[in-house]
C-alpha cells in the first residue's frame, strides 16, 4: 500500500512502525473472510481492510478521530484473526494499538462513554478496586433493572461471591526438593485472581510438583493490556514499566527461567513489551528480556517439563472435551496444537470447535462495551460448541471462560492442573469455571471446589459422579 507520511511525521516512532505495517498491505481483503465483525455486520469498515484505511487516513493526514472512525475501530475485537489470515504479514495488532491511542488523544467521547471506559480502566486493572466493586454490586444487583442497559449488563457479569482460596498468599512457593530444577515467575493477573484464584493455585501446584519454584513478586497486578486496548497508553505504560522493573530485578537478583502466563490475553501483551519499548533507551533491554522469558503455561509445560503420564488402571472412561482456542492464544501467540496435545495425553478425546478461529465475544472489555455484538458472537460460539457435543469445554483464557460460561450449561475449565487425592491422578484441567461462586447464576452442571489437600470434590453434580470426573484415563505425575 502506498503511504504518504512526511519526513517530519516519520520522526515519530509510532508513525514509523505504522508506515512499515501499512506498506505491507496489498489490499487483497483475504483478512475480511475471517474477521468476526465483518462476517456479522457486512460493512467494509467493520473489517480489517476498512479499518486499516481509516487508521491510515487519520495518521497520514494528522486528522483527529471522528464519530464514524471511532464507531468502526471500537467494534474491532482485537482478536487478530486477520493477522493469521493475512498472506503479507501485516501486523494489524500494532496498527490498531496505534489507532486506538490516536483516538484517545484526539477524540472526545460522549460523557457516558468516557465515564464507563474510565471506570473499567480504574476498576478492572486493580484487583483491590475490583473486589470493592464486586461487593458493592451485590447490594445493587436486585435493583439493576433501574439502570441503563449497558450498566445492567455489566452488573449481570459481576461474580456473586469470591471463590475460596486454597493456597496461602506467598511471594515464593518453594518446591519439596531443596534444589528446584527451575525458577519461574507467575503472572497472577488482575481480574483472574479475584474471580478465579483456583487457576493460579493449580498452576503453582503443578509447577511445584515438578520441582519448579514459583515466584509471585509483590507489586504486580495487571499486565497493562486492559488500558492498552482501551487506548489509554499513559496508564498502560505505568503498568508496563512497573512490571518490567519488578521482574527484571528478580531476574537479575535471584534468576528466573521463565515468566508464566496462564491467561493468553495477558501473555500476548507480555510478549509484546519488547516492541512497545523498542525506542526507550532505559527500558528497551529490560522489556525485551521480559518478552523473551514469557511463556504460556501450556508452552512451558510442553517444552520444559518432563511430564510423566502414568496409565491409571482404574480409569476406563474417556471424556469428550471441546478445546476453545482463545484468540489471543491462537492468533496473538500462534499457539494452538500445544494445549490440545497436552490434553490428549491425559487419554481424553479433544475436539476442535467448528469455526474455532472466530472470537467468542469476550475480548477484554469488549463484552461490556459492545454487548450486542458480543452476544451474537457468543451465540454462534455456543452453537458451534454444541455441534461436537462435548462433556467439557476447556480453554486457556479467563475472559473466554467467563464469557462462554454465561452462554451454556456445559462445564468449562481452564487448561491448568489438579491433583486428586487418593487416586494419585494429575490432570491438566482445572474444572473451575462451572463453579457457582464465579458467576451470578449457576451456569453449568458441575460445581467442583478445590481443597487444600489438592483434591477436588464435586458439590453439585447432576450428570457425573465424583468418581467419573476425578479419574481421567492417564495421570500426570
Ligand atoms: S482484530 Fe478481529 S475484529 Fe479486528 S479487524 Fe482483525 S479480525 Fe476483525
Ligand atoms: S489480508 Fe493482509 S494484505 Fe490483504 S488486505 Fe488484509 S491486511 Fe492487507
């Protein structure tokens, strides 16, 4: 694509990067074929090619954003499906990030928009703020019908109560052996640690059992992606810098073999820190190191951990599991087969979901800000999941777990770890998202609570017995 940036404009690092991206685009429109919003809305401007033109026009002509541009850019999920389709290697992720930041700087949104986006930015990225809001929401929930639709939908998505924690909060989770085989930092996330601490706990247990020491350094909350995707670059950079400094210090002082993310949305952003700080002389080297160290939990297990799968004679049952490949995992990090293969090793059947490249509508704060489109995407996702008739759904992203659990009664789990007591079985699933404690209404047929003894028990099984669920055919010890 021809570009017309002036020399002066190209002194700006973001313009320079965006110009390179734009020049790669050959207008072919292949990307439209896999864009969820283009498929739903059928408008060229709601597809990647149209959005690329809108961003190009704003940046090249130093134009402030307007209502029309904002509408179409806001409708983008940042699912990056277009990136894995594009034959020319256009980095749409970096371009849309630049576009969003430009919108935030040049466009004054209506008051209600500013208020809601500001609220989400401040509340969701700080776990303490989020906890307070969850508690307050309990009191206003019975009166939610008096609120505008958008607020009402947000209230509906708030968890009813906090799940019970089973691990003591520590900064270092040591291994049983005196000398660990590796030392990793775990990003516990902002929203995740409030609504689903079990995912982090299971990750720690799994790593510890494989003699890997886990560090959760104090001071790290949000990865920064929430504000980054809202176009709030300054706020996002505050999180980025803080995280980079803390992890880099830990890496220098005590050594880190990896930084583990068990939520692919956050992992994608961590892996992008190097690019984000590409021109920052103080942070460039540190940010590159953090990105280099970052691994999704499935990626790390597959490449670095010798997992022993022991045939469990007692177990004869295979489960049908639908694997939902989160967009940030498959399109953002290009990880798709690794989690599937890990799950298959437990002896269960894993099914790809038809049209699995399409987003479930979660996309960070998208299901809160673009509720109508998100609901349509969820409906399509659930209908595709039902086509494979699974007993469980599993995925590697907390946002997708929350979204999908709100649309189906099929139990959904995070790809993590559980060790059952008594039968010595470790699986790579953590059956948590079906828990009533996570969601405002019981959305699944199973409720499984992890206990301190690393066992899990089912408290409200309607379709499965405890024995059936707790014994996958292979164990992982
Ligand atoms: S990121 Fe997703 S929604 Fe946005 S243009 Fe690309 S495919 Fe479409
Ligand atoms: S597929 Fe790639 S090259 Fe073709 S229009 Fe889309 S972004 Fe441009």
